[in-house]
C-alpha cells in the first residue's frame, strides 16, 4: 500500500459522511432532547465543563447539542475532531492540548477560536462511516481516569444508537408502503429498537451517578441501580404509580438542617413546573440506613416540537466530602487534646451572647481559670502526664457547669468558662467554689504518683458595653490578682521518691535538676488552706470583677 492510501481512505470517508448526513437529516433537524441529555451526561461523567456532538462533512464542522456554550459551524480544516479522525478512530483523551506537539497551535487551542486544554473525543461510526465525534473539553487542564474514558466511549455508542434509530425510523416510513418483505423488515427494525432500548437501560444501570426520570405528569419512569441503592429500595419494591410528590415522605428527604424537604422544592419537581435546569442538595435519611448527602442536577425533557415529555435528575454522592468539611470545621474550632472549644469558638459564642444583650439586659459571667503548678507537673513528670492532667481538668470543669455553658481551653493550662444567665456575684462565686472543690482531688495518676493541681479563678460579670476582648481581659486581670494574692509556691508532701525519668536523669547529670521533684504524693501550695488527709490542699479565692451593671 502506498503512502497516499491512508489519505485516500480519509477523503473517501469524508465523502461517504457528507452523503449519509443529509439522508439522516442530522443537520437540518433539531438534535432533540435525547441527544442533548447524552451530551450533558458525558460532561458530568468526565467532570469537564463543555460537551458537544461534532458532525463533519467535506468542508464544515457542525456542533450539535452543545452543553455549556453556544455551538455553530467552523471550517473543517480547523477542527480538532478532524485531526483526531485522520488517525485510527478510537477514544482519545488529552489532559492539556497546549503542550501536545502538533496541537498547541490549533485555532481551538491557541486562542483564535478558543483556549481548549483538557480534551476527550470518541468517534461516531455508523455502518462503517465516521460521521463525527462526541467530545468534551475544558479551558483548564484535567486528567481523566480510565473509567471516565470508557464511559465516554459508551455514550458515543448511545449517540450512534440515536442516529441508527433515526435511520431506521426513516426506513420504516418507506417500508410501510411496500410488500410483505417490508413488513418483515419493519418487525426486525422494531426488534433492533427494543435491543437498543435495552442497551440504553443497561447503560443507565451502570452509570456512576444516580438517575431518576419522570413523565410529563410527574410519574417516576426511571430509577437506576445507584439511585435505588442510595434511596434504600429494590426495583421490585418501587410503587407502581410512584410520583415526584411521594419521594420526600417515602425516602426521608431532608435539608441540611434535618427539615423535611417539600415536594415542590425538589430539583426534579422544579424542572417539571418551571421548565428550567435546577440544582440543589439534600440528605436521604431513610429509616434504618446511614444518612447520605447528594447534590442534584435536573433538567426538563422536550420533544422536537417543544412539548414537555418529562424531566430527569442526576444525583452525586457528596457524603464523604461534607463529612470531611465538617471535620475540618470542628478541628479549626476545637482543642485537639481535650475536645473543648478553642479561643476562636469561645470568642464567637461570647460575641453572639453580647450581641443578644443589645436587645435585652446582659446576664452572663466569664470565669478565667489558670492551673497552678501545672508547669511543674510537665517539667518533672513529663508531657504525657501533663496531657492527662489537662484532659482530666477539662472533664471536671465540664462537670461543674450546665450543659448550655461553654468551657474552652484557650492556652496551655488556661481555661475560660462562659456562663449565660449568671448575673450576680453570689451565683458566680458559687460556680467558682464548685470549680475549686472539683480540683480538691488529684487530677492524674501515674502508677502510685498523684498530682494535686490548684486553680486560680478570675470572674467578670459582663455588661452591654462589653466586647469579647474587654470581657476576657477583665477576667484575665482578676485571675492574675487571685494568683498574686495566693502567692502559690509548690511544696510536695513527701513519700518515697519515684524512679527518675530520662529527662530528670539528664537534668541531674547536668546539674540543672529543678528544686521541686515529682514526689509520690500530692503537690500542695500554701494559700487559703485547710487540712485534707494529712496534706494541705490549696483552695484560692477567686477574684471577682464587680463592675456596676448598666
């Protein structure tokens, strides 16, 4: 075969396509909603922004059923699809055409007609003649997985099936006036149509998105495998006359707040009633099954005369994505060690409470707590024991306040309690006394070692002129007054000394060992004191900011 043979074959194919397309009326007739839907699904499956069916005659490229842009005609010599069809017809993908030799200077790539980057194309071959391509593209680079590439090829087969059905419909019109042989061929054509319909149904069952479709009266006609699985229902269990209005109650459809979604707010219903593409997000909270968050994208379906045939919605599972987003939000607003709110969340709640105080009198106390002697535990017993102390301290603080109160960790050993509804000094004092009492027993145990930690508390009663910064600063100042008045000095109640840790050994060898050592007993401080079991337990008096309320 000479080098000119491939060129001759390509030119011959162009002539056959130019003769076949007028016979099928592919260019002169409106493409139809069925072809439009396939192009939309192709863009959804591949994750690219635009899609179209390109048909090529000898000199012109026609863009049909365009998704995401307005199509038109252009010279065939400029067409990317023509370049693809000069080679062996098969599905081809490119993550970035701007770096592909021989393609980066094409008008659809270099900016003269467009700036296509990601590109995927599948040939449309009918009866041995390549009519054009189903292609999807994006102005940004994008990699396609093998599964996405395979699905694009499947969808190209569906497009060819649509062309074939049109071809067969035209043949049926001719055969209707002919002999018994023509009737036999009609029967065969119907069989082929049924086979094609079965193929389409099988393809829908295999799609990686949920698909639900209705007729013009709102009766559900299609519920593919993934859609049924997500809604927790088997095909045989679907009601015979299932309608869009039945879906929320039947499958527990709720919004992000857990409120049931009215039927007229479903994307599928809005596509039917409003006649436009609709998007949304909802949760399938079917009883006895894990909740599933899905996004929905629906569109109405019309025939060639514009009559409404029904609507179709595509569902994508975003449960894992939403759970990750929630986890990231929680991590940004909570202390990872104790699980308590951090400073950011504390300030947010304090600001909200103070803002509410602009409508009614403020009644709220802020208690600033600092653990006395915690650094000594960290230095002598190690950070692991220090972490145990902080976790136990957090537990005890939560235990002494009401569920509606906020306990936050804002620093190493600093905690803040936000108590709405505490508007008097006496009530705030009682809360502080409960905190002091909660710290009367050891917070952490390591073998037979017990560590008794004190707590200094500063209290401020908020007023309507406060801001989160002024309230926290006032409570912080009261806390330091309490700490200064108590003048805590660690004094261990001695028992037998424990084995030295690696850090303590190094400090001893270097001559830098702290004067206070991790005694196997309670750590006690002289402050306001009372005798407890042979040891002295520190109970500092909280300092109270008694600013006049306005």
